[in-house]
C-alpha cells in the first residue's frame, strides 16, 4: 500500500498560481527518507481558473541547485498518467496523479527531487495551483517554468502537495534447514533436555547483474534444562545444519557476471589495445613481418584517480580482493540513457546517432565472442552490468539490447558504459595532496578473446 513520503498541507495555502498560459509548470522540491522507494502518485491542491480543457500531468525530476533556496528541476524521471483538466472540481480539491508502468521509477534514499504540475493548454484555459508565500516551512522550495526547459526558483514559496510511494520489491527467500541432535557417548547422570534455538535472518546484500549475495545469520545454542526424571543419558551433541537460499519470485537464471570495477577516472587516461602478433623473419633487409594472432583485440586502460574519502577507501579494499575477473567499464565510451530503464527491461535507450560516432561499434566485435557488456552506473556503490547482445532503433530512439533483464530500474540520464571482462594489473604509489585528499593511478587489462 502506498505511503506518504513528503508533503506540504493545503491548510498552509495563501495564494494561487494559474498555469496553462505563460507559466506552463509549477512545483515543489521534496525529499525521500531513509530507504529507496517506488514512485506511486502525487497530489496537488487545484481548482479551475478559467475553463480548463485537455490534460494535465504531474512530473518528477531530479533536483539541482541549493536545497531550499535555489533548487530547480533538472532531469525528467517520470510522468504521470494524463488527468482530464475539465473534471477538476470548481472548489479547490486535492487531485491525484498516478504514475504507472515504467513511470513507477525508483527514488533513492536521502535524495532531493522535484514534483511539478504541467498544463500547457494556452491562455484561455488555466488551472490554479495553491501555494504558500506568507510563512513557508517546508525544507524545499518552489519553482516554475515557462517552457519546461529553463526553471526559476522561488525560495520564499512552497507548493501544497503530497507525494506517495511504495517500498521496493521484497525478495522472499526460502531457506531449508535440517537440524539433528544425537545422544551418544558416555553416560552423564544429569537431568537434561536439549533446547535448540535458531534465529535466521535473510537480507539481500547485493543484486548486481544477477549476482545475489544473501546474508544468513544463524545463531544456535544448546542449553541443558531439568527433566522430570533422573536418568543416565548418553550425550554427544551433533547438530547438522543444511541451509539453501532460493530467490522467490524466480525471474530466471542469470549468467555469472563478475562485479563491476566501480572507480571512475578523475584525470589523465591512457588507452591501449593490441591484437597479439607473432614475428616471421626478419627478412634480409631487416624488415619484420608479423602475423595477427587475435581477431578481437586486448584492451588496456590506465587512469588517475583522486579522492579524499570513500572512493579512496573503496579502492584500497578492491586492491586486496581476490577477484579473478572484473567487468571493466570503458569510460571514454560514456553516454547517458535517454529514457527510464525499468527493472527486467532488456533495452537501454541511448542518444540517437551515438552508436555510429563512438567506439561502441568497434567494441561490438567483441560481442560476437560474448565479451561485451553494458554497465549502468550511478556511483561506485550503485551500478549494474548485463551482457550486450546487439543494438537497434524504434519509435523510442536508438538502443542497446541485453542478454537478461535489468535487476533494478534506472532513471533517464543514468550513465551507460560499454565494458569488457578484465583484471586489475595494480596501482602506483599514492600521493597525498592534502591531509584529507590522495591521488594515484590504477591499470586494468581486458582478458581478450581468442576465437
């Protein structure tokens, strides 16, 4: 059942803004709480200004600017179902706008967003949106737009609104436990009964590219408690526990995709590739003839990183992990998703024409050998990889296709990268820039594929 995430009550309203004419949109910054949520619906306190016709919508954007003062909408993330403006009651009323299908995007915990009302029918048909300009107390601020491209922050105003969301899908894990106690051994003249206490908790540690890490906490205690009779018991405690984790509902078995190497370049990058050659000769004149041994090249990348906090600590931990392989993003091929990519989707839309003008087309040679991957990346702690299977275009634009559905939903504007399987060659000594900031270099190499 949807729960209220953020709001500003209509009891605070002190004025109205008529949208539909020069002003096309008016809305409010809001905040998600301590957990990720799935966008469900929004409410605005509305009334007809003239005689509205056509449809109006609620839209959710990412947030840019300073929270509470210069905040404005940035990247469009979701659009509600259409609402018939002609059905808005004459008296001010809370009107619900529902987000459905792919528009039910995931909103990230502790993150600021904007929800706005959009109505573009023209001067003759307007809708009043109620707001507070007398003593606003919401933590965010209002903003309006004349063209849905540029936005003007209103630091001393708050819009009356309600934002509702659902909790993300909870994975129901089926654990099979077999516990067995055997009484065998030397007689012990005690009043004994054996109590086994088992506490089991399941938590999803990660779900990156079908890699499910399940946290099972098991506490087992044996306690001797008095029995009603004095008997000699042969006691040896043998507890046999068999634990199996199953992901329910079953969305299909995914391939084993190594974790994404999540550290992005922060400075100079050096790229290499080679086909591995063998020398025939040399000839009498000293020239060499070489034979190409690989159809698909081996790529290398060395780049500089610089950070003063969590990324430096993460990189330090990665250097000591015994991972044989990584899914290594090719950062010069960075682009951004042009549409929302919902969970289980097998298409990721990218800018039209990008494929033909980027190195993705060259790297697609590796896809024939099953070695090219698509990485969706938000930050070093939030990323996902799926195997690339092709690209194409339709009415929605150009896209790349995936071998399996996405494990999570991703908003429009998400970083999209090509990647290959690779390994970490090592790291140069770190240079301390300030007491809190460091700099260094890492080198990675793709595994390459020999047909």
